[in-house]
C-alpha cells in the first residue's frame, strides 16, 4: 500500500515526460494534477486505516534488494511520518495547480515536480538508512533543475549554490549512516535491527556531528542557511511553496528519526548546545527578516527562525516539546506555503515585490483586497496569534521546552515578537496606505489565483481551533520515542556512575 504513494507520481512523471511533443502546458498540468491528487487521496485512505495507538511501523513492506550491501526495500509509516506525507501530497497538488499554464517546456517541468514528490515521499517512508539516503538524494536533481531552468535572473547561481550545499549535506549524512552500521556490527541498514547505542560515547558524538551538520544544512540552521534566501528569491512561486513547505522538513525529520532516535545518549550530551544553536537561528533569522525590502526574501528568512523552534523542541526531548516540533513542521509548511503563494500573486499582478515600491494593495477598489486579507491572516498565523495553528504549535514547544531549557526558551520566545515586527512592516508598507503611483492599473485577480491560498487559510484556522485533530496521529509515536530515549540515557548514566564507584 505504501509503494503506491511512490509509484503514482513516478508513473505520472513517465507518462508526461514521454507523451507526444505537441501537448500544451494546460493539458500537461491537468495530467500532473490528477496524479498528484491521486497520491494525496491515497494518503488520506492510509490515514483512515491508520491506528494512532500503535507505535510500531504500520503497512510495512520489506523486499530484499542488494544483499551484499545489506540494502533492503523497507517501507513503513508511523505517527511521525504520516502528517508529513499528507503535507507533501497537499502542497504538491497546490504547487502544480498554481503553476503558469504558459511556462516553457511544460512536460519536463511537471515530470520533475512529480519526481520530486516521489523522492520526498520515499524518504518519509524509508525504514532503511541507505534507502532513505537514496530517496534523499533523488529529490536533489529535480529541485536543482526546477530552479536552474524556470527561476529568475540569477537562477544559475542560486541553483548551483543549492546543489553544492545539499551535496555536502548528503556526504555527511551518508558517512554517519555508514559509520553507525559498520561500527555497530549490524548486518544491514534496516532501522529495526540497528543498535548504535552500544558504541562508545565519543564515537556516537562524532556520528551525531555529521548528522547535525548534514540535516542542519537542509533545515537550514545558521550558519548553513545562506543557500535558502537565494534559492527562494530565484525560484518560481510553486517551487518556493514546495521548498519551504515540504523539503525543509526532510532536515527536521532526519534530526528526529536518525539523530535523537538512534543516538539518544549523544543527543542528551549535546542538547544544551543544540538549544543554544536554536536560539541563534531564531533570533538571527528574525533579525535578517526585519532588514529585508523584498517580500519573498523576508518570508524566506522567517523560515530560518521558525525552523529554529523545532531544534529547540528536539533538544529538550520531552514528549510535549517533540509533539510541538512535529506540529510546528506542519504549521510552518501550511503558513509558509500560503505566504509564498500570496507574494507570488502580488508579484504577478503588480510586477514587484519591493516594499519601497508597493503600497496600498489592500485598496478595495483598485488594489487586491482579498489577497491582502489573506495576507493579514497568514501574518497573524506566523506571528502566533491565538486561534491559528502557528500559535498552538509554538505554545506546545515553549511549554515542553521551558522546564529543561528555561533561558533558551525565553530567548526563543523573543522570536515570536520579532516575527510580528517584520510582518507588520510588510503589511504596513505593502498593503496599507494610499495605493502607490508606481503600481497602477493592476490586472484583475481571479479566484483561480486565490483558491490555493484560501484552502491553506482554512486549514490554518481549523487546526488552530482544533489542534487535537493534528496531534491525534502523532502523540503516541512521539511519547514512545521519547520514553525509549530516556530509558537509554538513564541506563548509560547508571553505568557511568557504577564505573566511578
């Protein structure tokens, strides 16, 4: 059942890619959208049959692949991966729907988006270290091409920078995975059989450093973040939606699944440093966002800050904080995707994203009142206003992290205030006031431009009012994962105390 989620977009990519050369962009988009929606609906089918109370991997598939390498085709789904799969399916469908019908080389474009979706899905489903790495690398080339071919003026620079950073990320992750398997004496890369906790603490720390930097580049965390603003600014709007909404979550997912879960003793040892690192990312990302005049770059820097909250929560490693981390992944995916969609509409209709040029777009007669209203809602959600999903996810993170790291939590809470500052600057300069003389005769905004952001707005409000519908799938898995980590750490401390005695 899980392989269907991977095969459907792959089949769609093949059909579109090898279709007759005469098909137009509208037809290619329609076919791609059908396959994306099928994959998303299949995720919903799996969610209906999913049992949240079971902490083991469900719908597991295992097929021998390359025995000499210890590589098997192992797939599974639990409360950590299920919400992210749903997010990937939803945002892939929205990205395809939001793509321009008149873009060049549509067959190649939509094939790459579906291939990208298949790679992300496979990474979330993989229960084998080497299989995860293969899917993790699979999404690299499609995203590089999507930026390099359909990006802005500096697309070559931004795409190459992304490629280099992500390649380094993959090398570090692979080295850590190989080290865990070989040094622990495991006969395969399967997560179910791997036990890296038997390794000396120094070895665990060395492996964890590779995982932290590798996935820290993907998240991205300061100082490995510089590729992200460039990639967002040069990427088209649909690709920015996927990049911020889904692809960054591969990094936070990797920290939880392969860092905290596989190396709990080393994780507990470095947790105070990770919490401090989170504070730096939160405050630096927010401070840089305040200084921006490009709306898209401002939203890009906000992602750096909001991903820092996830690192803080995983460093604290309490059931409540880690639950908040997963909810923050989902909430950030919905909110950032909505903001990028709205910025894309503004740029498409007004021809600029510059806050020094735009003004008065909320004008009810000659501006974009509906787009402006949705932007107000998105800004409120990102700033953590109660009633929005951004509030509840950040509140759970802070509530779960404060008992462990009170100082770092309080400093991170400043980030929510700074978020309100830079987004209020965006609203004040671009949407309020008298309509700018430099932006006149705005084209009409159709409902087809509004629907994707409106769908995300509805979900942001629904999950904000009823967060239990989101936490329901994840809480048992997270609680079991954190309790297992605590047991390993407690046993190692007892052994250390016994050795001293």
